C-alpha cells in the first residue's frame, strides 16, 4: 500500500512477539476507552514490519479504524514545508542567511517586547530574523497557547490562529505584533513555519498548497495529503472522543471538511499513515524515493543536524517540547545524546508530532522509522513516549 514490501518483523531485525506486544498495548488503551483508535506503522531497511489499524475511526459511529484513515496531522506539516523551503534553496531562489524581510517586507520593522524594571517596552530588534531562524524556531515568534506573556496575550487577542484569513493577511497581521525574543537568541516554538509557508508563496509565485502538491505530493505519490479533505473522502476522517476520557477540557480540532482560507504551513495538513510513511522513507533515503530525488543527500544531512548549538531553549512549554538531550534542525527535533531524555533513541534520530496526537520518528542509525496516527489531543505526550519505548523494545540487532 505504501510501496514498501510487508515482511515478517524478524526478517528485518525486529522481534515478532514484541511487535505484537506493541499492538496489544495500544489495544489495551482502546479497551480502556482512553484511545478511540490508531494506525501504527513501523518500517526498517525499506520494508514494513507493521502496518495496522485498531479501535474505531469515529467514536460517534463505532466504524472500525482502517489503515487508510485520514488524520489531522497539525505540526507534522512543518517538516514537509521545511523540505519545500530547502528545495527552493537548492534551486538558488533563496539563502538561509537571507533576512525574512527580503521576501516579506512587513518584517523589516519588527519590535521585541522586553521587560525593563517590570514594565514591558517595545524596542527595535538588533538583528532581523533570517530564513534559517524560521526553520529552526529562533525567529522570536511564539504560539498564543504556549503561555500567558504579554506577547502571547496579544496573539490571542488578535485571533492570530484563525483559518479565515489568507496566508498573506496572516503574515501582515503577525508582523505587526511584537516579538517575544530577539531573533537568534532563544528556541521558542511558534508560528515560524506559518511565516515560512507565506515566504514560499512569494518566492515560488504560487499558493502553498499548489506548491506542495506539484513539487512534493505528486512526485512522492502522496495522493491523500491535503489542507482540506475532498468531500468524497471525508467518510475516512478519524475523530477524537467528544469528551476527554481523563476529564480535562477537550481540545477542539480544526474542521478539515471545510476549505480553509489559510493554508497553514505550521499545522494545516491532513494525511494518512501511508502518505506520511512515503515522506519519512524519502527522508530516511536522504532525499529520494522510488527513483525520484527532491533534495540532495547533503541537504538532508544538513536539515537533520542540530542548528541550535548554544542557543538556549525557552523554559516552560518550549522546554517540554524539546527536552534535555535534544537540539533542533531545520524542521525536526534532533537527538544529541543517547541518555538524558526519558525515552530511548540513537544519536542523530529525529522526530516531531502534531497537536491532535500524531507522531513519528526516524532513526538513520537503525535504518528505521515509525509513525503513530491517532486523534487524542490531551493524551498526545503520553502516547508519543509510550510508542517510542515500545518500538525500540522490538529491535533485536
């Protein structure tokens, strides 16, 4: 289905019994009614050891989960859009060292909010954010739901997350708001990749959706990845529980049945496990899939290197997303140490996830990737860690 042959797990160095244990552990979560359903996929050496759906597609209908279910992947959009930007770099259409304002003039006069004797003051930035800053989340931008600082409150008040404005209108409104940090001085997870999506539109001369479709989705045969799901395929959309199983306030997910005016480069795509597996195999192959090369191998190696160095991670929500032992590359979190973090992994492994619960990781040292698709937003951190532990437990050698 994904173009990858299905084999016995032990043919590619995975324990058959432990692979089934992974499925049983997730099924136990379904049986406890903490997880509505999931699609799980593990590949190694270009072959599928596991590709299975469990639970239900939609708790309201009880329809069983299918392997071709469509999920809101939210921030798993970011790696795809980062690849799109790097393709433009390889074509000589942009430099990572270029100021964002070279392509989006609205970012030429940004101010940064600084605390001076307990009072927030807006001051001129010392250095404009670059394209690299957008890719590695050091542009000084944030998310309104990451905290309650004065900048984050302004984001919320302006409804900066609305999907009812175009990418151009979004960019103009965001640029008028103050930065949370001086560009290049802190890793703060935020709306950088949304800005990058608008930048791609300006450089390419087409919409972000059209650019992704023509230059990534069609060449990689990712035929079921969209910003809005066509009506004839909407019966396959996976849904969360109406109420959070742990009693918290349920996060309201975006309606991917309606055409969104904004094509969010930071979190707007819907996709299937099959399609995203093709993207991950393309990355694991260092820029090529089925004879189609979209990026040079050295460019991919550059993307999955740490780009933070000594740049600190902001405390709070950003630190929770990028734990000790990890850096950040161009669109991906990068493992720097085999220890320190609370889950196993090889140096050089990279990962990211989406707010509704989808997650993936790629481990070049093991020639392996794994993807978990589910819609359980409040439980997402638990399932990401559980999944990582269970996948690494299957490895035999």
